[in-house]
């Protein structure tokens, strides 16, 4: 037996008992879904604390498998490996093969072998196995052993029925598997912050739905396309996503006519929150997520955040509350959302809003303004105009695939 495979390992070792069970089940479901579109033949198996990916019916592993595995939230280590018979000789042969592969130019890196036995009934101890393999690699290839600062570390893992040998190890994203903490509705604008915030929420195990407010009919479709592109990027981390697009233009006009003045932005945020919350309840989400960061702009002073929050009855999560803009931008670039956020668009927030934004608002001043509108009817009207887009990975990359539209009957009916 000699089979190329990839080992996935997870962190969060503090988890115990039933939590750990749930975590592992969710992770394996997510791995299956994430690899679904790599075509048939990719096998996902669970060992003790390890997930093994292989492709028994194919000539080799799909070339994108490693990259894809590194984007699965909950996986902290991704390790290409050879799966061989459970004998010392097979482990030595695999180690030699991997070593040759790792240095095709014949150079001689310093190396170390780190064996561990997940099942102990094996003729050699870990130390003996280390010595055996180390001696063979040293004799055959002339690599010097260096246990403290090796250039190449070879891992040898003895399992119940097989041995896994590997010479490379990549870090994964870590975090909790998406879905094991529940579901949230993320408010996504075209900016840098909200996609990073949603990703942070996903990394703590929240499956996310998304809602974006456009300035339509007063603005063009650019912000909706941007939100679509952002959610499409984020959807890879949870194998799909739903995005609601809500046109806010008419309501912004009503706010202006009602004399919102410097309260405009905060009033608009409260309407967004109320609308998002109705969508969230209809979608089975238990929290809202925004990209707010304390003090970043005048609408995000502590009192404005509080005034906005008072319009919500679901928990309002702000994963970036204490992040600096530079940290957020760097993370956006790592995630691949940064380049999309940089594209120009017509942001609904700047539309009709007066230049000055009140930095100290109270719920009662907002309520006074809101009594001049019919808030419930306004939210109903927005929900009636909401459009739902489904984003399914695999189909997303083909050029020319535009947003696929479907009406969401339950959104308008939700209360
Ligand atoms: P971002 O970079 O995410 O746009 P920002 O720093 O520009 O954030 P604001 O524009 O004040 O901050 O928005 C704060 C948060 O409110 C956003 O992170 C987002 O969650 C939500 N939000 C703002 N505008 C919209 C919108 N048009 N549609 C949906 N959510 C929005
Ligand atoms: Mg913004």
C-alpha cells in the first residue's frame, strides 16, 4: 500500500466531551461540503483527532486540494502525507521517497524525524522509529540530523491500521467549524470592515447569511455587485451563502423629508438593523454582525453605537470593535476581500446624508424622528423589495455567471 493523502488536524484542544463531538461532526460535514466540487473520488475519513483526505480512484490528488483544505475554518494544520503499511520498513521507504521529493536538486538540508504512535501496539517505540528512519535518510541521502533547528521535519504517525509519513506541514485557518455556534445575519457594505467582521464571526463557528442595502433606485447597481463579489469570496469559507439585497433609496428620501438632519446616518442604521433583524428571524439566525469599529468614523462613537443597538432585539455582534483600520485592511488583503472593497461604488450611506453627523445621539432623539415615519410600515416596504441571491461555490468562478435571482417569499411575511 502506498497512497498519497492529506491529513487535517484541528486545534481548540480545550474542547471536551460533547462539545468536542459536535465540533468534530460539524468539521467533517464542512470538509465534505468544501471538497464536494473537486469532483468524485475524494474520500474523507475520520481517524482519532485527524481527518484523512485521499482519492483512491484517481491517479493523484486533485491539484487544488491543499489550497482548498487550507481555507476550511476549524482546520489548524494541513499536512500532505503518504499512507503506507504498518511496518517499520514501509515507513523507512516512504520517508526516503518524501525526502528525495523534497530536495530534487540533491541538496542536503538538516532534518529531524518526529514519530508518534496513536496506537501503541507497534514493535518499535517512537524513539526507535526516529532512530531507524533518521539513520536510513542519513545513510542514503547524506542529510545531517538536527533535532533542534531542522530545515525539514518528517512526521511519522503510527495509526491502528497504517502509518502516515509526511515532510511538510502548512498552517490552516483554525477557529471553530462554521455552523457549530449557530447562524448569524451579517450586514455587508462595500467597505473593508464588514467582510472581515463576517469572516471573524465565521471563524467562531457562526454560519452567516448576508444583507446589503443599496441606494436604489437613486443609485446604480455598483454597490450590489460589489457586495455580491464580497459574499462570493466569503462563501468559500462556508460552502455557499445567501445574500439579500435591499433597496433603501426611497426610505433615505423619506428620512430627509422628515428632517433627519444630522441624525440621518444613525436613523438609517437603525432601519437597516430592524430590517436585517426581520430577515434574520426568517432565516433562523440568532444574531446580527456588523463591521463597526469604535470611533473609526463619526457614526461609530460609543453613543451612536448604543443608539443603533437599541433598535435591535437580537444580539448585535461587532467582531472588529477594537481593531485598528490598518489591522482590518491587512486582514482584508489576506482574505482576498481587500481588492474588491477597493473598487469604486456608490455607497448608499453618503446619499442624501447631510455633511454633519451627530456624534452624541440618544434613543429618544431618534424615536422622536422615527415617529414622523411609520417605522413598521417602512420596514415592511423594504422587506417586500428584498431580493435573495444564492451563492454556490463551484458555479461562482465561471465567467459571466451573474447574480442568480429568486424572490424570497418568507422574507416579506416574516415578523
Ligand atoms: P465598512 O467598511 O464595513 O463599510 P465602515 O467603516 O464604512 O464599514 P460604516 O459605513 O459606518 O462603517 O458602517 C458600519 C457597519 O454598518 C458596516 O460595517 C456594516 O456592517 C453596516 N453597513 C453600513 N452600510 C451598509 C450597507 N449599505 N448595507 C449593509 N450594511 C451596511
Ligand atoms: Mg461603509
